[in-house]
C-alpha cells in the first residue's frame, strides 16, 4: 500500500535540517520544471531588485527565525 502524504511528511520532518532543505528544494524544482522562460526572467529581475534594495539600505532584513515565527502565528490565527 502506498504511503500517504501525512506519512511522507512525518518521515520528512524527522530528517536533519539540511536534508529537509534539500528535499524541499527538489520538490519545488519538480513543480517549477514547466516554468516559462519569461516567468523565470521576471523572477530573476525581482530577486535582483530586492537584492539592490537590501544593499542600498532601503529595506531592513528580518532574521529568518523571526519571519518563520510570524508566518506560523499568522497561519494559526487563520485556522
């Protein structure tokens, strides 16, 4: 019997951080494999614009742990 998504998720969450990150990257790549070149170019331009904003001091960076905490809290509030 094939594993359910919940079983796969449970096993994935038990992996070390670096393995979970690699798995997440590969899953995203598998979904984005059909992305159009135009969309990729627009995404790259957006990343470059944001990097320039950071380097110029126009935006303030937030530590990843703080950002994740805020996202988790927002998700909890919507449930």
